[in-house]
């Protein structure tokens, strides 16, 4: 009876992957997930399969799975993810596409993410239609699987051609950010992907409707979330075409970030955001019509008659960090052209 059960498990796992190198890995993972006690009694596998080799992590590293903490590598596989051949990556993509097991999905995505950190693999994964397979995981109901998919797309998005395929997920990611738990790893992964996708101006228009959400996270999130949101906002603010959208957004708590007590990384990015908008306002005609912006809009806070903003800038001139003082001086110089009286005491 025991032999029959073991054979059934092996047959099920073997059906999830192409190639003997990965079959044993999935066999071990399937057994440990469903019969942890039995797997715990087994010794280390003679061949650990493709997943642990590429990722550098044990497939059965979780004590909850009851498997061995370390698996040996297949002798015929490369030592580094940078040396993976196309057929290795194809096996991983097929594995991800063919299994419904979240543990296997998560590990396959970790492996693909690590290999996608190397530029040589980014093109291979795209040519194997891997981006669409990974993109489907964004609709997975398991947060950890979704997070790993985002991390993989994030690495793949370092490639311009890959961005052309990844762009179809931007609107979905923007919607998911608002639904994800505040300050969660999932939300951070979503923001990281948008950061990479907003490095160029090409896809900024697809993020316009998410600007209020970004500003909400800037107000409510912790420091990690604030920094990641600001990376996106700084990228958007560097695009003159986005200036009107950003100026129109309401951000009543934005001024609280212009403070000597604020984390330097947050403060510098907030100042850069403001400086970019000022520069765009100076160069673009038709943006500055004060009566078209509400009292709580970013325009009214940064470019209106706010004496509070002026006082905060004056205080920041005495900040201990040179970079901060230089950025503040730049903003004051930008604003003096049109508002000399407000800054005449500086």
C-alpha cells in the first residue's frame, strides 16, 4: 500500500514538469506538502532538481513542509542563474503554467525572478512567452504568489522590450495597490514595478488615475511605503505632460513632509518632486491658472499663497544635510521669479 501511494505521488509530480532534472524536485515538493512526515524520514535527494539550483534556495526550506533543509544540485545544470540555457527556463515556465500548487508556483517564480536579474535571461524569458505566463499569476488569489510574480516582472522590466509587454498589466497593478493591505510586501512589490515602469515617460498616462491613491499612501503609509511612492511620484513629476494632473491632485498633508525631522530619503525625494513641478511650471504655458485648482491641491500648497510652505523652506535652509539645503535653495530660486515678495526675507 505504501509503495502504491508513493508511486501515485511521483506520477502526479512528474506530470507537472518537463525534463528529469526538475521532475525529482517537484516530486519531493509534492510529497513534503502532502506527506511531510514521510518526507522528513527520507535522506537528502541525490539530485535536487532545477529549482534549488537556479534560486540558490532549498525548495523544502520551510520546516512546516517537513522536508530536508538542503538539496544537492543536478550535475548537468549550470552553477549560476546567469548561465541558464533556454531549455532550463522553458522547463520553469512550463512548470509555472501547468501546476495549481501555490508552493510550486511560488518557488518557480522565485527561480525565474533570480534568473531574470541577468540581462541575458530577460530576452530568453520574453521570447519563450514567459511574461504572459508570469503575468497571469497577478490574478492569483494567494498574496505570496502574486508578490513573487510582481518581483519577477520587476526584474524583467529592466529591459525596454520587456516593458512593451509588461505595460498591459499597469492598470491592473494600479487598481490592486489600493486594495492591497497597507504597508504589505505585496503593496511594496506593486509600487516597485510601477517605479521601473515609470522611469521613462512612455506609460505615465496609464498611471494618471492612480495619483490620488499614491498621495493617500504617502500620507498613511510607513517610511518604506512613503519612499517607494515618492520614487513613482518623482518619475511622474519629471514629465511635463503630467504636471497638470499632479497639480490638480489633493494632498493636504503634503506639507508635513517638508520638515527637518523627516527621514532624509523621504525629504530629499519630496523636495525633488516639488522642484520638478516648479521647473515644469516655468517651462510650460497654460499650466498656471490658480483659479482652476482647489485649495487643497498640490498647486495651491506649493505655488499658491501658502505662507506655511515658505516658512518650512526657510527652516530647511538650516538642515544639517548639504543635499537637502541645496535642493531647498533650488526651489527658492525657482519660485523667486514669480513670487519675490513672499521670499524677500530669505
